[in-house]
C-alpha cells in the first residue's frame, strides 16, 4: 500500500510550492493594506487628541486667569477687612478715652 506522500510527483510538489508562495504573497498584501488602514486611523486619533489637547489648554488658561482673579479678590477682601477692623478699634478706643 502506498502512502499519500509517495504518490506526490515533483510537478505536484512544485504546484503546491507555488500555491503556498502565492498564498503568502496575498497574505502579505492583505497585511500591508491593514497596516495602511491602521496608520490612517492612528492619524485620525492623533488629530482628535490634538484637538482635545488644545481644548484642555484653553480650559487651563481660563482656570489660571480665574485663579488669579480669585487671589486678587481675596487680597482685596482682606485689605478691606483689616481696614474695617482698624477703623472699628479706632472708634472704640476714641470712645473709651
């Protein structure tokens, strides 16, 4: 009884080799297409992240300005409070003397 491989001829082996080579080339071409598609998606995602970064920068700038305004307001309120306390103590002292 002959095994299956013993019936393969050189021509059959060459045909199989060409089929495998062709299959490899088609797979390489398919993967190349997928790689390019992934590059396009990556560029799209990078562009979207750039837009998000710009928006965060704008928010950060607004936050910094708001923080500076709050610090300035706090300083003004402190000055007014100290002035009012000084005036109040001055009035109390003048009434006691």
